[in-house]
C-alpha cells in the first residue's frame, strides 16, 4: 500500500502535536506540507517540509492524500468541504463542528466524495481509559447505572487561553465549553455503549469573558435508563479543584470506579477502594513531544492512516463526532429554553 502523504492545516499547539506524530511516530504516512496559522513557516522548517501559503494550494498537491484540520471549529465545515472536493481524506480536531447541522454537512460532503472522515477522540486511546472500559466490558462493574463527569478549570487559566485563542470568544463557535465537553460526552457514550436520549441543562457565564457559556451543568439520560451528570466549567477560583481536569466516575450494579486522566484509576468493590492504575507523569506544556503525552494522539492518527490504507471506514468517524456535538448542542438548547431536549436532534 502507498505511504499516505498528510497535509497539516493549522500550526498551533495541536498542529505541532500532529506534525510530530505523523513525522516521527505513525506508520505508513509522511508529513507532506503545512499551511495555516502564524507558526506555519517555522513549524514547516522544523520538520523540513514545505510551508504552503494557502490551504487551496495545499489541497491541490498530488502528494497530499489526507489532511488533518487542527483549526478553530468554525473553520472546519468549509475546510472539510474543500478537502473532500479535492479527494482528500479528512481528520478533524474535536469538537467536530459547533452544530449538528454543520456535522451533517461535513458527513454528506465526505460521503459524496467517497473519502474518509474521522474525528479526534483521544479519550478512546489512553491506557487509563481503556483499563476503565475493561472494568465494564469484563463484567467487573456489572451493568452500568449512573455516571458522573467533571472538567473544571480555574478562571485564571481560562483568561490565559482566551488571550492566545481569540476565536474561542466567537459566538458562532463552540467555545471552551464544546472544546472541553466534546471529550466528556464522547467518553460517556463510549463507556456505556449507549446513545443519549434526553438532556436537561443549565448554562451561564459568571465572568466577563465573552462568547459561549463557560459553565454548564447537565443531566443526561442514556438508553437503558442510564443516568449521567456532566459539569463543565472554566470559572473556578484558584486553586480550583484537585484531580478534576478530566474526571469520570462510573457506578455499576456490582462495583464502581473513579478516574482522573492524569492521576489515577480507583476501583470500589465489596468493602474497599483499590488503586489499580497510576498513569506515567509528564509536563503537558513543557514536554509537548513526550511519548507519554503523544500516546493517545498516535493511536488516533494511526487508526486514521490505517483506515485509508485498508480502504475501510474509520472506527471513529463522522457519526461519532456528530453524536458528541449533539449532546453538547442539546445542553445549550435546554439551557436557553428551560426545557429538557429529546435526542436525536434534527439538522
């Protein structure tokens, strides 16, 4: 099978991440070119590939077979449409898009062009989250009954993020909420193997940061009467909550587990709690190329590349990305109307 030439559109922190993975970790592919963002020229120089002035020019290159969209969510619908029309396979960052309607358009464009559309879902590729899912799949927890997830950040961190990422304030985008919650909603679906059927939520912003709501609390009902609570906020006072950057708790009939992505996985069964996994440590900001940090990203990229080379649909495709966005959008609709929202949403 041919080596897949990958074009990178976007040159920020995640553009760096995926460039490193494609260039030095994933098999069966090579980094062909980089376009977009103020760091594109330097990033291309770092990896000894061309810096392309426009994404149209990048998409016209014969040696680019697929593209990774590490761009703001509001740009991904148009970029996906252009990439599909050029016959390029597409991997998009999360959230897939700010609305279900836009997700549906992306899916339709890629289906019409007969190219693969995949969505970044790193929670499915972490060692710790896979160990947690094993506790459900092997029957340790018994049938899942309830779940709780929290992603909480201090306001001071949110202010720093918005300084560097002004696009997060755009009301047409998903903002910090969807950027965070699209991980949580996808993981809840993946853990349970069930679709969400009803959402009731409250959403607000307590600070002066403009854009989509920064604080959301939602009650989500999944098939088979599985209940879940999701709390997303970027407005806590310092020092914020310990072990709540990406935290999931699952309560089954026979046992329960508590995990924080970067800290621990604890199992509660019988009369005791037991720590069954502690992930390796790394510094997220100072070690962006750490193999520990890159591990789930390598999994995402490798599956995307393998799906192209094996001429099959990707395991985490547009439908999965859409489903995560659907729950997030339902939260915002419910908060706006004050009513529970029944899923699926219609675009």
